C-alpha cells in the first residue's frame, strides 16, 4: 500500500544480492517498489555502497565493495 520506493537491507545467508524478494500475498507477484539488499557477512566481510539518485532510472544505486583480505576461497567440487 505504501507506493514510495523502499530499500530493505539485511543479512541472512550473507550472500550479496539485490532483488525484488517480497511478493504480494494475493497473487505472488513481486512487490515492485521494495528492493532487497542482502549484505555480505559471516566469513566474507565486505561492504556495500548505497547511493540515492532521484533523477536516475533506479532510485537506489547499490555497489558491492570487496575487501581482498576477507575473500574466502571456496572449494571446487570434484568432477
């Protein structure tokens, strides 16, 4: 019902992602005015920059920042 843009920022699985994760309870369609930023965390601690650009095509401009010393190598599964 709130028609303005909303940015929901959280850490859950701590995998960086930006999406439209909230869906309407009636029809299951994404709620377009709500953008989710799930931030880094846990073992890979990095940062995110959020800029607000009222004149741009997207109000929220989200840029991930990687701290090289905090990058955790992920094992490659055997073939």
